[in-house]
């Protein structure tokens, strides 16, 4: 029952929220948000297992799907779309699906989250396969749309995980890798865009970032697959080359431009004193991993 869910209970600390001044309210909110990290900390082993499952599926050529409704669905879409510019992935590799479709990003679509069948249709439309992984996101842990999608994913052999904010969530019983970040009652009763949403965002940050590091999208702590779609990102690309190699700005800019605007190729060429064509070849051989490519060329040269 809804009244039994922790995310729907009243928070004693905010029972007189409407009588507080602005300073008191923001102080209370930051105090409540401070509890989120501890709740996530308790789930780190399970988060680790889910990320390892994501990496395994992506390495075999599968895709990562987030499915959710309302705030949870929007957070999944946000994490998915940010992978494209940050890590240079295709839009198909990580996808966010929200109950009610694109319209629901801005406006609630009546009845969409209560359907067990809509998520099945959405996943079929994207041709979900057994190589993919589907992560259901729902603060309540019981959203019918998400349940329907996860049952279908399991049926066809796709890997499954979940992120919820209530203990003993129904979602957890449906997936192989459940995560329950119990964040407690919200400052504004039932408004899971607050602590629950903050927790979901942090977990999603971990999933996508760590997975992309493991896929070779990062060198050190530098986003070497960044897509330079504007002037700011072009400058960032040159700065990344400078940080990775120690060269001055002018040299970094020259190598960036002569390496077909590829940060990875510029770094490999500078660190290994190799040609563009050789850098391209070895990068492909090493599955896009800069460190392995550089070490391989240096060993061969020695």
C-alpha cells in the first residue's frame, strides 16, 4: 500500500514547513540532502555489481536502457543523453525511456506509468535483445510501467537491474541486480524529486561514468572522447591534450587539428612520436584505449 512506503511518509522535521522562513527551509533541505550519501554508501557493493553487469553487456555489443516514469524517467533520459557529448558514444548505446514518451519529459501523460504494457511496446520498438541491459528506475519501487518493462526484458534474456528508494521494493524481486537507496521521508511529503531524485542521479552518475571509463573512454581522469560541438569544447579538447602530454597550447592545437580533431589520436601521436595512420591503426587494435595504445607503441619502438 502507498501509505506504507517510506517515500510517502511525513517527515517530522518539516511538519511546519509552511511556517518557516526561507533561511530555515534551505537549512533543513541541505541537512536532509546530507543523508543521501550515507544511504548510497550502504548500497555500494550492489552498485558495483550492477556496473560490472553493464560493462559486460556493453563489451559484448549490447546497449544500456533506463526506463522510468516521471522524475525517475527524466533522470534516466538526462544520464543517457549526456553520454553522447561527454564520452563520444552513439545515441543508441545508452538510452533513456520514459512512460508516455517525449511528451512526458515536460508534461505528465495520464495513465502512462500505470500501464504494464507500454514499456513492452517501447522496448520492442527499440528491438531489445538478450545482449542488452535494462535498468528500471522508480522511487516507489512499484511503478507498473517499469515492472512491465523489466518482466519483458527478463523474458527475452536481457540483463536487468533496478534503482528504488524503498526497502523490499517489488522491482527488486524482478531483477538480478537490485539497488535500494532508502532516503526516507521527503521535506515536502511524497515529492521524490528531492532526496530520492538526488540519490538516483548520483547512482546514475556512477553507472555511466564508471562504465565509460572501463570502456576506454577516459585516459587518466580526462574525457578523451569528448565531442567538440562548440568553441568551449574545442578549447577543452586542446587543454585535455596539454594535460595528458605536457605540451604547450600551440603544439596541442597543432596536433589536435592535424589529428582530425581527435583528442585520442593527438595524445597517442605526441606521447609515442608516431604518425597519424599508425596511431589510428593501434587505437583500433586496442579498442580505443589510449593507455594501452601508447604502451604498445612505446614497447614496439624500444
